[in-house]
C-alpha cells in the first residue's frame, strides 16, 4: 500500500510585513529574487511595496527591522537554483545552498539571508498537484 501524505498551504498566512533597515537595498533584493519565481511588485508607494502577501516598508530610526524565516514556493528545482543565484547577486548571503532537505520526500530548498538578516527560502515540494492555484477572496460589499 502506498503511503500518501497531504499538506495544506496558503490558509494560515494572510500577509507578511517586513521592515527594512535600508529600503533601497531590500527592494532591489526582492525585485531580483521574486523575478526568478515569476513575481513582480504589484503595488508600491513612497517607502513601501507589495508582492502578493508580502508587504515591505522602510524602518525609521526608532523601528527595528524584522527578522523572520520566509519561504517562497518554487515551481521546480531549477527555479530554486535560479532564486539562490539571484539572491547572492542582489546582495543576499548564503544560508544553505540548494539541495534536498529531510523535511519530507521531494523537499528541495535554498536559504539566503536578505540585506536585513531575514532567512529567505525558495522551496520546491517535489512533484505534486495543487487543489487550486491560489486562494480567491471576493468582497461582499
């Protein structure tokens, strides 16, 4: 009998807010690494930008930058590799080269630190089939 495992993603996190020490460096970093994953900045304003559930703004002198682990979904192993190379070229630093991880069969990820020290990952969960491409929310007002 085949052992089937199911994971559910995209239901817990509404958004992620990062505060950047150097907004210009952080914006460049995310523009480059998210481009490898097929994403571009969707909304922006003075000192902030948003890409899907990720919101980034600049920390002022009284505000500490955020420090979190953030994992982006990649469509395949080559995309994880491209993310890693783009991150290093855009000012990130190595925190785990692309490779298989023990988290579950097929887990292939790469880890970098962004300019503010956040642990940023791109992960491909192996061959799988999604029940939906994204969560869709409609306002009733």
